[in-house]
C-alpha cells in the first residue's frame, strides 16, 4: 500500500510544502490514523529467543530509534534535498552543534569558526574542544575565499553561520566550502535562520547542516530540539557520535517537532512577509541608523543572500541612532506585543537588546548605536507596527 512518503517524497520532484505535509507519514501502519502515534518506550520485546539472538526486529532499543523518531527523521530529510544521507535528532540546537563538531574532530585538529557564531558555540570550542587538544581560530564572517590564508595542515573543519543571528553578516558559503574541501576539511553550518526551506545548505557545499529545532521547526516556543542533516561523507560518523554519546530526544518533543514541521512553510512565509514589512518600516524611522536584514537592498550581504537563499525569516536587528541607555529601556518597556526574552522562531514577537563587543575576537563590533534584535511573530503586522510606534514615543519622551 502506498504511503504519503512513497507518493510524494522520494523522487525529489515535489515542492517543500508538499514534502512537509506528507513526510514521514505511514498512516496505514497505524490503523489509518493520519499522524504517527507517539511511542513512549525503552525496551523492545522479541517474540522468541532465536529472534533476540539474531536481533530480528525493525526496532531494537528506543535509543537507537522508534517509529516516532524514524518518522521525524524521514520528514526532516525530505526538505534537506537529495544530498542528505541522514538526519540526527538531538535534545537541543546546542547539542546538535556540539555533537556535529565532535563527529568530525579529534585531538590535534584545528577548526575555523566564524566570529559571528552563536555565542554558546564559541563557549563549546573554547572550554570543551580545547581540553581535547583541538584548537579554534575565529575568522571574519566576510572572509569568503580569503579563508585560504587561515587553513593549516591540521584544519579539519570550518564552521559557518549565515546570517549571524545577532549581527546578520552574510557569508559566501560556496567560496568558503570550495577552499575547505580543497584542504579535505568538513564544512558545518548553523542553518537555523533560513532553515532548508530558504537555504539548501547541503547543495551549497555544506557537509553537516545544523538547526536549532527549538526555533522554527517547533514554532510554538514549547520545545527544546535540534537536528543535523549529513551528506554521504559525514553521515556515518555523525550517527556513531550521537549514538555513542547516548543522545536522544523525548517522544513528546519529537511529536511536537513533527507537528511543527507540518506548518513550517506557511508559518515561515508569514514571518518572512511581516518581518520584511516591519524592517522596511524601521528603515524609514528617523530614530534608526540602519536595519540589519539581508533581504533589504541596503544590507551589505544582500547580493550573496539573493544569489544563494530563496527566502528570509522573521529575525533581524536594528541599530538605533545613539541615545542614552534608559531611552532604549523605555522603548522596550513600552512594547506590549513583543516579549523580552531569548530564543526566537515561535509564533510570537520578541525583542532583546544586545551588544556583540565582548563576544568578538577576530572582528570589531561597532554598529554606531544601540542595537535591538527583533523576532517578528504572526500577530497582525499593523498591530506590530502600532506597538513599535508606542515604543518610539516612549523612547523620544525619555530623552
Ligand atoms: C542561531 C542559533 N543557533 C543555535 C541555537 C541553540 O539552540 P538551542 O537553544 O535549541 O540549544 C540558538 C538559540 O538561541 C540560536 O539562536
């Protein structure tokens, strides 16, 4: 009997929206119910001693996989494209980053990491990898093919993240990947901002494409989840590392990730449209120095974004004209639709003040004024803008 996967997933001819709806579903294995049931389990029982001795069972032990994890892996693989050889599921985005790095590095190796990387990625390199004798060099995210000058005989991996999730630099990933591959190094990417819907990382030279599924995959700010998509070159080592570290995801979080995936394309399109409208509105405000959003023609990385990406998500930053700190606080405190908190990718709008000065070592962060990162949620765009207008009124009153 045909399953949704068979009808739409395998031949690569169908659009991501369809893949997200059908991926991983095998209803006729579950009495016809549309969704894969949530399997809570550890032990898998074998009918006979002979079966046990021969390990004759589709599932062997829950840490190795369950129908719930298998369905989610299959759905995620469907949107990573034909170069995807496998997807590993992890309990958070940071666990996905660290497991992916561990899967390609060993004592004595050297790794190049973009200076714009998510800060805990740096902390992992500086506090854990260093104890295993692995050295990290941070590089200018705009380096492109110039990364050649930083390659050493023991450089085994290059980590990219585009755009940076606070500062929004775009990276020339195909150029970086060409250099890395010429030196036999593996390219890892934090692809949480674009997701494979807007950037097929594995088609652009990336060997391990990482997402914090806590963000857009979950989409509702109610799970911690991460995943890594691997190509043929990196898949086995990734699987072995994740299994040996004993990392796995709870069944309810996998189910929520699976549920989130079904609507990812429509949510992301709505985030994209609203964020672009709000970013353009910010650009016209007298209080704003610049808007850091790669889909705006004013962004220095716009040409790279246009060349390589097929969309933009809901996260961008705004550099305000210099004002005293209390005025920025007044702006933030006046917002009622925007929550003040870490993370992003949920249905709701968020804002956080940030300062990259202390987390840069290869480049200098000097944006020219105070900075706030916005995540534009699924509220009505006119309401979002009205809320931000109230913020600016409070900012101006506080000066
Ligand atoms: C760009 C980026 N990558 C990775 C992570 C880590 O994800 P998690 O919080 O799921 O560990 C985050 C979290 O904020 C992030 O913004």
